[in-house]
C-alpha cells in the first residue's frame, strides 16, 4: 500500500501558491521555490542575463544570515542546495533529511524573498559568470544551440542566452538587481513545492507566519515582441575546433494549447526519443551515417516553442544526412 497521499494545494492571500506532497516512504524532503521569471522576462534589461546574475547573488547573504552562515546551516543539517535559471523560471531548492524541513524552509524563504545583494560581492560574482560564459563559449553543444536560437528567432527573447550577452551583462549594476528583484520576486509570482516525509498541515501553519509580511504586488508583464512571419528557410554555419558537425534542424511551434501538440509530442518520441526510435535505428544502426540523433518537441502553455532535430555527424556526410532527414519528414506527411 502506498505511503504517499494526494497533493495539498494552498494559495495564500498574498498570492503565494504552495503544493505539498506527503510521502512517508523515506525520511527525506525536497523544497523548491519556483519564481516565474527568467531570461525572457527581463524587460529593458533583455539580453543582459540579469535573471541568472540575480540567482547567483541571492546566495551571498540575506536580511538575517551571511552567505557563509546560510551555507553552514544547510550543510550541518545534511542538506544539499542549489538553483538554476531558464528562459521562463528561476528555481531554488534544498534536499535533505525530513527532520530539518523547518530550518530548510526558513533559509530558502530568506534566500528568495530577503536577499541583501552585498555591494562587495557584485563584481566578484559577475566575474564568476564571465568565466561561466567563457566555458560555454568553448563547448560545441552550447555554441550550436545558441546559434540555433538566434537563427530561429529574430525578435523573440528566446534568442538571447540565459547568461546574457557580454556587453549588456557588463553594464548591469547593483541597482538593476535590486529593481528586478523587487518587480519579479513577488509572492504572487512564486510557487513553493514540497515533497517528502512531512505533515502538510504543520508546514502550512509554519509558512503562514513565515510569509505573513510579504505583500502581493502588481506584476509588470513585459509584452513579448511579435516574431515576424518566416517565408523561407534560414541557414547559418560556424566553424568550430571539433572533428564532426553539430547539425540542428528546427521549426517554430505554437503554444501547447494548440490541438496538434499531442501529435507533435508523440512524433518526436517516435522519430528521436532514444536508441529504439526510428531515426536512430535508420541513420545510426542501419546506414551508419550519424553518431547520434535526437528529436524534441518543446512548447509552453503561454508561448511558442520549437520542434528540433539534433544530429552529430561527420562533416562530409552533413548535407547528405540533412537532405535524407528532410525527405523522411516529407514522407511522413
């Protein structure tokens, strides 16, 4: 008999949404704050990587704890914490022993809602991000993907890297970070997800006191630029010091509410969802033309996405494989 219960959902008066999944099968807990903001939502800072920089800086101290104290308190209770930024969300989490859920929740709430962004950490952390940019600039997969995004989208903010463009990033100030946090890190733009060996009623009671002073604020939703109609194919190539080609083919898709979404999702799995998929079996196993081939259909509820075919192939075979893949798609139609 399962020890898991149905999830408990609660929306506080300030707009904070809480999802709790009790599961007594193991004495562990995972707590995650999902903030509804990412590189797509940076407004007049678009393309700067402000969302990602802010994610780094919140770990440097809060209203009640220094960065070192935060790290020590998580580690001494056996917790593991981290965060990540994407195009439309920033997520902060702590995983660890369930008996420490209360201190983990206190620290994570401090981290998300009450960071201080110490002035002396600003330039130091910007240099950390610059090194991260340099690392991705040396990675062929990252370079190929970013080239794809900048070719697929001419106006849409998905064309910008999550880390930002160096020139715009270098211009960011501490005041920019403060203003962006104040405008986007509001409770009505945040979801708290907790799963593990916990009691939902106990968590909600504690959380109500923890966030009672947080006020909802109007969320300034920057309009997404309209992507112009594409009348023909766009191609771009970039030389890179690797002995094979990273080939990407992509088509823009409507949001996930479109009636074709289930079929596109199924198609991506059939064609390129692993080593038993049709494209891998044909182009890798039978013809020996590629090192790897994957197909993904990525869409969101509110925004467009892309149907992408990614291929690792010898340069000499690149154009031949591209034409064969396109012919396979025409045959499917």
